[in-house]
């Protein structure tokens, strides 16, 4: 009899709170710091993207200081691993939702959630496989169109720079883009499943199995080149 596939557990709210508390408590006063929404965005981009990334590639984007003790380290690493595994499990179950930040001041008239942190993390996840993404975006307008709601949010929140001035999204427009994130994530995941990177793209962009990945790529200055 064939063995049944292992059922991946989805991280629960209590575990998310523990991880959120740790990340907030160890956040650096820097634009480089990712909080829980940013980590979720980055892991989402890696989960649905063209080539998986090993933990040693993305952990430096999350952890910036030694753990206080081995117990804390074990807990945080276990929760990060569970968060990472939860994303494909949620996609399989069609229950994926982005982790969004709350607007602290001057909330929008109809929405008090912000995609800024999630989009920042998503952008960094793309940066970890920048060459593959940039090559495909330059050749396939369909992928760019799929990403347009996320890119609209990223531009609106100042995560990405626009080539020309773009009017701020109205509250209902921003909320509509937020609502589209799950569908965009599922569509992009399907896109890369049925149209995986070519050998030329994979070689140019490295990969989880590559031994030549010496250091993290430089950030793209908040811009997806296409």
C-alpha cells in the first residue's frame, strides 16, 4: 500500500502571536527589518516563485541578532519553519490569506489594514531569485499583468518606485487590491508550475540546489525591473 502524504500543519494564531512578539522585540531601527507581515510576504514569493530557496538564503533577511538562549532559538526557528510550510498548505487548501499590518495613524476611510510590510517582503522574495523573475517579466506580459494588484499596492505604499507619477489609490481601490492578493498568489503559483524556468533562466538566477550562491543578492532599490 502506498504511504499517504504527510499532512502539513498550518500555523495557528497563537503561534503567529509568539513569532510576531519576537520579531517586534528584536526589530532593528532600519528599513531592512521585516516584521511578521514582511516575513510572510517574502516566504509567499518564494513559495509560489520559480525556484525554491533554502532557509540559509532567507533567514538572514529575518534574523539580525543572536538568540538569547538555545530555547528561544529553537522556538523561533520552529515557528519560522512552520510559517514557511503553512503557505503551500494554505494554497493547497485554497485558504491562503496574507498577513497584513495595521495602520497606526490616519487610517483610510474604509480600511485600516496596510499591505506595505507584506509587499516589502514579497519584493525581497523576488529579489532572491531576481534574474529569473526579471527575465520572465521582460518576456511575458501575462505574468506582469497577474502581479498588477500587488504592484499597485506596493507603489501606493512606497515599496516600489513608479516610472511616472501615479495617483494614490482611493480607499475602496486599495481595499479591492487587498482582496485580490489571494487570487494573485494562487495564479502566480499555478503560472510557475505550468511554465517553470528554463535552464537558461535557472542558470542565470541560481537556485536552491546551486552551490554558487555566495551571498544574498543586493536589493533592487524597491523596483521590479521588466
